[in-house]
C-alpha cells in the first residue's frame, strides 16, 4: 500500500491568478452597482458575479476541483438550503392570489343565485351600509 | 490471540490514528468530514439569507434607504482584505503540503493579520458609526431619514445579525488559526502533516464565501 | 439449540477477559474516553435521566387534566409543565436516543471498524449534550418556559417573561451535539467499512443511521439559527420575527418546522432500523426486500425535508402552498408503508421467536401503523382544519414517537443488551414490561384521538366548557399513563439489576447474523480481535449454522488459551 498518494498541490501561479480574478470581479461588481441596469439587472449582476467568485473559491482555494468524487458530492449538498428558500417563497408569493371562483357556495346562504363575488363573501362583519346591491333582494 | 489495544498487524504508520487503516483513509475522512461541517454551516447561514431576501423583497424601498447609510468603501476594503486572507490561507496550505514550515507560518500569520484588520474595520469604522448615529435596534434607535422606521429597524436587525454572526465566525477563525500556528511552532505531532492546515483552510474559505455574498447583498443593493 | 447462557467454566474466563468495560476503571478513563462504546454508555445514562425528567413533567400534566377545572396548578405552571415535557423529550431524549446510544455503540462494529471516524469529536458531542442539559435544568429551575417546545414568535421573542433565552440556548447546543454525531456517522459509513462490506451488505440499521445523519446535518443548523434569532431578539432587539417592525412571525414557523419535521424522522428512522434487525433475527430470516427498505430510508429523509408546511396549514400560509405540502405529506407515507409491508413479509413463513425484543417489535408494527395512518388525516388539509391544535394531533405524534421510537428503542436495548454489557436481562420481566407498556400506552393515547375529534384543544389547562363530555376520556388517559409508567420503569430497574446479577451472556445469545454478533460480549476496546473480512450477504440466515460453528470453534480455542493464562496467575 503506498504511503503517500500524490495529493494535488495547487501551483502558486494558479492561486495568484485566482486571487487576482477575484479582486477584478469585486471591482466589477462595485462598478456594475453604480450603473442602473434596472433593479432586476443589477440583482442578477451582483448575484451572478458573487456566484462566480464563490465557485472560484470553492474549486481552487478549497480544492474541490481536485478532490474525490465524494467530496464533490458533499459540496453539492450545500445547495439544499435553496429548497427551504424556494418553498418558503412559494408561500409568500402565492398568499395574495385570489381564491378560485366556484369553491364557495354560489349563494351566501341567502338562497340568492345572483350573489356577490366570492371575496365579498369572506367578509365576517358585513358593512352596515352596503353599497347598492347588484340585484334586488 | 491478544485481545487488547495492540493495533492490526503489518506496518503501523505513526501519522495514522488507531481507528484508521492507512494514511489515505485518514486524510480522505478528515476532508469529507470537514466538508460535512461546511455544508452544515451553509445551511446555518442560508436560512438567514432567506430571511433577508424575503424582507428585502417586501420592503425594497425602505431597505434601499437604509442601505444608503452603509459605506461602500469600507465594504470594499473589507472584501479585499478577506479575499487576500483567503489567498494567503491557500498559500499556507500549499506550503504545508510542501512541508515548508517557515513559509507556512508566515502565510498563516498574514491571514491572521487580515482577519484582525477585517474585524477592526468592521467594529471601529462601521459599527461604531452606527452606534453613534443611533441606527442600532433597541430603545436607542432613531431614524431621521425617509422610509418607515420600523422597516429600517428590520434592515438593521438583519444587518447586525448577519454581519455580527459572520464576525463571530471570523473571530473563531482567528482563534483556530492562532492555535494552529502555536501547535505548529511547538511541533505537536498532530499538526505534523498538512491536513490540519487544509481543514482550517476549508473553514476559512467558507467564511470568505459568506462575505462574498453579504457584500453585494447589503452594500450594493440596487434601488 | 444451544442455550443463551453458558457453562460455569466459561463464565469464569469470560469474566476475566479484557473488554471495553473493564479496560480502565478510573473516572478519567470514562470521562476522557474516546471509545465509542463507553461514550454510548454515558449517553445511555444521560438520556435516561432526561427521560425521567420529561416523564415526570408528563405525569404532572396528566394528573392536572383529570379535572375540567384543574387540580393543583396555576395556568402558568401548567404551560411550563407541557413545555418542559416537550423540550426535554424532543431535544434531550428522542433525538439522541437511538443514534447516540445504540448508533454510537453499534455502528463501528456493524461496519467492521475499530471506532468511529472521529472519536474525539464523539466525546465532544457528549459534552455538548451534557452542557446543554445543564442549561436546560437551569432554565427549569429558574422558572421554566411557557412557550411550548415550539417557541412560536412573537410570544417567545417578545412577550414571554420566562427563561426562553436559556431554553433555546440549551436546544441550540443539543442541536450541535447531534450535528457532530451526524458528521461522524456519515464519514464512518463512507470511509471505514471493512473489506468485503459493500453498501449492499450493510445491516439495515446502518442504512437507517446514515439517512438519519443526513437529516441531522442538513436540518439542525436551520433550527439552530432560528432559535438563535429568538434569543437575539430577546437580548439584542434584533427583531427578525417582530410584527411591530414588519417582520413575519410565520417566517419563524417556516424556519422552525424546516428542521422540526425532518427531526421527527430523526426520531423514527433509527427505530425503523432497529426493527429491521429484530425482525430478521427473531424470524430467523433475511429481511424481505432489502433494497426497498434501504432506499426507503433515504426516501423518507429526502421527502421529509419538503413537507414542513403541514404543521402550518392554519397559520395564514398560502392555501396553494398548503396544497403542495399536503400532497407531498401523503407521498412521504409511502416509504414508511413499504417498510411495514417488508417487515410483515419478513415474518411470513419465518421461525418466529416471541422473545422480549420481538414483542417490542410487534408492538412497534401495530402502533406505528396507527400513528402513521392518523397522520394522513392531518396531512389532508380539510380534516386538518378541524383536527389541528387538538388532542388528535397529540395522540398521533405520541403513537409514532412513543409507540414507535420509544418502543423500538426499548426493543433494541433489550436485543443488544447482552452484547453491550455481557449480561442477559430476565426474560420473564422483559416480556411483562413489554406487555404492560403496550397496554398502558393504548389506554393512555387511544382516548386522546376521540378527545381531539370531539374538540379538546391541546395545551389547554382547563376544559370546563365541555367538562362532562371530555372528562371520562381524560381520566382513562391518566389511568393508562400510570400503567405506562410502570411498564417503562420496569426495564430501568431490571436492566440495571442485570448489570451485576444477570446471567453472563455468550457471544451470540440470540443466534443472530451480523458483525456485532461475531465479537465477544462485551466487545474488547478495539471491537474485534482480528479485523473482519466480510464474505457473506446481510442477514444470511441460511449459511448461519456453518459460520456460527466456525466462530464457536475459534472461541473455544481462545477460551482455552485464556484459561491457561488465568491459571498462570
């Protein structure tokens, strides 16, 4: 059994190159934030550049590019938290969606087929001075 | 047949702890163990990033108002400092692998200095100003600009919470690097090979990555 | 069939043999040990202590509920009682129970290693747990918490005047204890399997521990930061969940349940692993559908991460998101059902031995199925609106956690007790305890389903608004709890008794297949005299006789040598 498997030693030139790239990217992100690319554009630029920087650090500084497949798999596990974020956002994003028509009783319990729209049915304490009804009661 | 502590037969590598069979198994185990820890830390900070993103989405304008009070220059300085420390940490690992102890210690020391500089800038220049301007949450909070004070206070809660937690991790890193340097200096057997340095490096790079995301999200927030 | 006990002659030299228990007897050899077996023993003592605390709190709660107007407690104190019960039982008993005791002890032996990957980190885990426990006790003695174990904001972060910061710090540290255990297990299973131990030959207990560890590593940090934020809010006014600042208390619930739902799988998956082992051993048959059971553990872990919203159907969470959560909650029942079917098929045409561990396993089968099925009522949003926050939920989770996890824990404890301590427990008392626990449990928790359906809310101290209707069920439940208490106390007593006075156990008293049964009882510190090389499939009960004969021969040889050594002295 070999005592010492050749562990990859990243050459200094690679490290220096990566470092300089990171600094340049940082400058780029500051520069891009001063330009108005629409908020969405700025956000994408910021996060995109940050993502590239993080990838460089992970692959080269942390050595994941030269590590075993198992280590790479574990590195991928770092993205699991996006599940938390995605689904929670699903909640907040869909809270204001209108309830689906037809899910509530057609009449408000009054036996009137020409009832108000469902959202109005959900009011617990009806307005004592309701606006003019659409139909005769 | 002996029943107790003598380890398995054949060669017994001094660097290998008793539960491992050989050096390669040991190093691989340590590296993926450290990755497990880093993944766990990602989940830890990730939840905070989620909370931040949610509130920023809801209160974009107020958050932008608050963000104006953050000094991009100091943020950029800190980012550069931290990137440099990451570079010197990677160099330290490089020299550790080549068994060049003096250079390794020098790089570790430089990393330590950068980390301390980071904390200094953060605490003395940035946070102190916040305290002076009464931007810190709590009974002292007082906001004179435009935007809802409640939401501004939420921004600062997140700001202090996240940069504070990051700062605690930087401090922990400083302590760990210090201990590593001390043990290397005294030639403790457990730091004889490069693996402890590599593990500390993995932690330190993670701390750097968190800041790589914190910087644009807080300091460079668009309108 | 050879007997479980052994001859007088063999007794003497087994007692002489060096094993992990007698390898050093000073306090520091225990408190500073790196041996996973000793650490498992220390965990066993600690979690039993916290189980006692939680059980006492539960007893007080049940006593209090006998009368619609309460018996002896103030409202505040009642709140503190059920909170203490929840926090202690969830964070300090159920989450560590099987992983930290049976897992710690057995995992290295089952994969054929000398220890876990990181023995020192294992010890650190235990110390973190102990420190967390001290913090919790401090919180309890300094007034307790009244927020419930779920610490919902803004009550816990803004308005509660109790020891919330201490309690969440305790839970935070206990969480890190379990994270470190998880890291240890994952690396051990990946890297330290002995030659011949492929993934397909791993015992299903190991697969279950692996899935559990995945959840521990990925889920626990989220609750750690959530609880930390609650503490920050109380201490530093960092108001992330505060409605006054525009924060959303429901965000706390999202973040909290993101861990706490997978946490229940942390509690039940190890139990399922134990049941797989017991089913195979006491049906003398390999587990039916090995790969299905193995992969279902992973499926439960994965699906368990995306169902947390089913705790929040009525929390103002979006209805559409609720539908998604509801659907996936139905899906997550499928892998559990797969396991139940496979265990049943394992028993079919097996040679069933109704010993104590098997009684616990059979109890698990029935009780877990009831618990799981009632979970489906709660996964369905329509019925959940009626049942949420009632005793139906309480009954459901007690069925799966007590009827499931605790039963499995006791079954595993009995199954591996001879291996761990070299002593047999008294079989008669074991069977008695299993039956008494089963009966007591059903009488305690079945009425609670009815109570919940009738509308009795959970965490309520007084129920005078429906006293006549609810009281009979509450009385039945309390009566059952006293029987359950007896059933749970009995193993504590006779197992401790057996440590000194139990019959010495042989290497393989239950004639089971597994690497842990090839080494002596109790194992030596290094686990194996010679590192094992595995050439047989998991649960290879067909080939067992030949293999056992070979091992018995080796043992007799060894016994002869040891005897000579003893005679030399």
